[in-house]
C-alpha cells in the first residue's frame, strides 16, 4: 500500500517528502515542476506500543510498520487537458492507494505561488476538479467498450456498465467518487479502474513556524472544507520538520521541546496516512524481535498470518491473541495464559488494531 504526496507546485511537497524519508537530496529549486519523475521512500510508522510491549517481552530489536510514499510533481489547473506536465502526473496518482494533498497555509514573498495568492481551499478545489475531469474522461473511454461486452451477455461487463454509469452520475454532480458508499463488488470494479477521485484523501496543511498547531485562519478554512468532505487534516511545518529530521536524537528532542512539541509532526502525519489507507497493525513478540505487521482494517486471522508468510495462511489452524492492556496488567505471557487472558481464535476472527498474536499452522 502506498500514498502519493500531491498538490500545486511550490506548496512544500518535496520538502515534506525529504523530511518524512530523511532524504539527503538537495532541496528542490523554487519554481514549478522541479519534480519530474516521482520519488519514492519508505517511512516508519511511529508506534509507542512497540516500546510498551518490550517492557515485558525483551527483544533484540523493535520493528515498526512501514508506509511507502511517492512524491508526485505539482498539478496545475488544466492538468487533465495536458497543462503543465498534465496526464503524466495524473497517471502517477492513479498508481497509489491514497492521496496526501499538501496545501500551502503560510505567506512567504520569497516563495512564488503558482496562482499568485495563498488560498489553500482554492488550491484543494483545483486539484479536486482535475481529478474529477480525468475520471470523467476515463469513463467516457471505458463505457462504450463495457456496453459492447454487456450486450454479449458477459456478466462482469454488465456489472461494470452499472458501476461506470453510477460513477458518471456522481461526477456529473461535481462530486468525487470517494463520497459514494460502494458495496464489495462495486469496490472491486472501482479499484480495478484506479479512479483518481475514488482514492481516500488526507489534507496536509503546510504551516509556518508561528502556527505549528494549525490554529490560524488558513488552516481553519482547510479544516472546515475537510469536514464537509469527510477528510482529515494534519498541520505540518515542512521547513521545520526538515530541519528536525537532520538532527541527532538528543538535539532533536531539545528542538522539539523549544518548539513546544512532544514529537515531530511527521509522526502524527505518518499515523494519519496509515489510517487514511485503511490500515492497522497487529504485533508479534518474542526474544528475537517485536514487530508491527500491517493489515487492512477488517482482515481475518488467516489473512493476518499470511502477511508473515503465505504458508501461514494456507495452513492456518488457530491464533493465540492477547491485548497490550492485559500484558501490562499481568506482566507476562505465562501469567496471561494462567488467568485465561490468552484467547484462542479461529479462521473467522476479525483482527483488532493492536492485537498481539501467535499463529499455529500446519
């Protein structure tokens, strides 16, 4: 699963990406389209539960969950018709699972804004319109082919025609496809097409150092917009986070304290992006390592076991499951077993975020 960082040019996308991935590349120049091909990076998802588990089960190492990020070049008005670098970048968005849209929420006369003024809601709407237009063009191209297949009696094509027409009706209302509640079969078809406006979205408000909590009017406007469309917002000062990412651990803590922060905003962003992708973590714990494993929300125990190895899913017998809270209360797995807090779960068990598991398989 991966998330694409998008936005208009010069909103701080590459600065944010470099900070998130602690990239040492030179900072991008201050002009549009300095990112041509998408950069990719793997980001750990900070999770204090790993350290809490290690107080009772001492491992050689802790392994957090990871998130793949793609830094996609700036989109401009008219991209769906080829403006800027156009459809090339829309194609890059099509390949990711969720969108992190960076919106500029700071004034700086030295940083050129492609629209000539700082208006984050307008920036969001420009990107959204381009996604809607690109999806509309895709449907216009796909629908005739699907209709021809449906006439021959192909059941899959009949289902695809119904979904495409439902999508078309939604786009005709200037509404993104992500706002529609799709059933399981419809979702499968939607995902196969990679529609841009169907992808979950998280807004990243790039603030200046005077508004680290995102309480200013620009971020407030973004929050109000996000609330209307059912999206989340995370305020981040990309410039500050890039500086923090370059420091060693001791200096990093000192700088965070000076700024009134308990952790880098990037940690908050990584966790929010993880949730936006519809992901959660479960843990395995032993002397070798304590590891967070990434699974979709709603995954069953066999599916979770399959993330470790496909043989675990194929030969799944049962899972032994307990909670961190019970571990903290009873101090050891031996005591958890003695008091009946180590549960046995079968093939239909739906995993919960934070479950700690042992899998038994044939």
